[in-house]
């Protein structure tokens, strides 16, 4: 089963001080790309798991930006069917 890794929304990434990301063993090649997305948005990598798993922690070192009223921070989706479960 193919898994899609979505780019973190920049407003969320800018708002959070520390972020962790994870990917399953089937999508480990996405780890370098996910790390670049965070690092391109003002986050410093603090920790990254060993190859074979995909867990990391980044900390915001740039200036946080205000959230936009009425915008969703993220959306939950089902990996098995790609259907939205709900929004937060």
C-alpha cells in the first residue's frame, strides 16, 4: 500500500515551537524530504531516528507567525481509503 506524506502547512509549522514527524517503514525514503520541509521553514533538526524507522524532532528558531482565523491547521485522512475523517 502506497502512503502519501503531506507537506506541513506553513502556518502550523510557523506556529509550533517544536514538531515531531514520523513515517512508517514503508515510507522511510520520505524522511529527508520531510526534514527539508521543516528546515526550509525555520526549524532546526534536534533529533532523527536511525535508518529503518522515520522519527524526528525539529525546533522552531525563526519568528512564529500568527494563525489565520477560519483556517484549519490540519486534516485527518484514512490511509486505507483516502477519505477524510475530520478536521481540527
